[in-house]
């Protein structure tokens, strides 16, 4: 669980799921915070130096902990910048890919059969262009989402309509109007889908035979 204390001196960083060093407790792990506080007696230079040394050590440990946290966040920012730098360009290229697909779908099977050599070459050229564009997008971390037959996921799919269907569970994707795309873990474009309605409900964990319900237990019902 993000934010839960893992050990003395460390907390979970919610941005990158790596343990952050807690400056408040970093000194405790090294024993610096447990060192006895030296209250200098009047005219005793040794006690004054010991107190100053303990204070400086505590400051150094806190600074080191803060610098380690900054280093981890910076590394994550750099990774994200590299991975998602092409997001805007990739999203624009999806429109080009859609137009190529529409052009191919506009050519009926009868037209393909009756087409002369020049027309066949044109169709094959458009198909090759579409395939190459999708290949290049995938090389740059862009993947296609075609969720036909999968459970509807609002994080990656956008429901456009419901289809009455008693043979599949509710909220099953039964039709894909437009494929979706993701880059890394981010959605470039959700898939436009039609979902089933009227089918059997999906069995939940607490509905399984022999499942004992515990007081206060909860079940994640997120679609």
C-alpha cells in the first residue's frame, strides 16, 4: 500500500513506488538521533564540541536523505520524459492510420476482384503503408487495444452503446468500433466499444460456493 511505513526511516513514494528516505528518522537508523544530547557546562569546551558535532551529524544525515529522494524522483522524471516524449506525435499519427484503414474498408471485395493491376498495386501500397506505420508506432512503445470479448474496462475503453446479449456476462465487449492505443501505461486513445447487456452477472468472490464472509471485509467491484 502506497504511503504505508515500511521500516524506520523509509516511506513509500507514491510517484514511483520506491521507498523514500525519511529525513526525520534517517538519523535514528544510524544511531545519531539516539546519541545523548550534550548540554555544555559553563566553561567546558569539550562538551560544547560534542554537542556541535552531534548537531552537524544530524544535519548531514538529513541532507543526504533529502538528496537521495531528489535523485530518485529525478530519475523517474527522466524515464517518463523519454518514454512519453512522443505521445503528442503518436496521437497525431493515429489519425493518419485511421484514414488509411477507412480507405481500405471503402474498397469492397467485388472491387478488389475486378480491379486491374494498377488498382491492385494501389490497394497493396496502402495496406503496406498502414502496416509499416503500426510497426513503427509499436517500436516506439505504442500498442493497439482490440478488446473484443474482454471485460469492459473504463480505464482503457469507452462504451458507446449497449447490445442485448444473454449469452455473455454483462459488460463484455461485444463490438469494437474503433481500436484504442496506449503508450507505456498511459492511454493515448480509448477503444470505442459496444458492451453486452442482459447476460448473466459475473460471479464475485463472496458468491463462490463455500466462501465465508468476514465482518468488515470488502470486495473490489471496479469494472
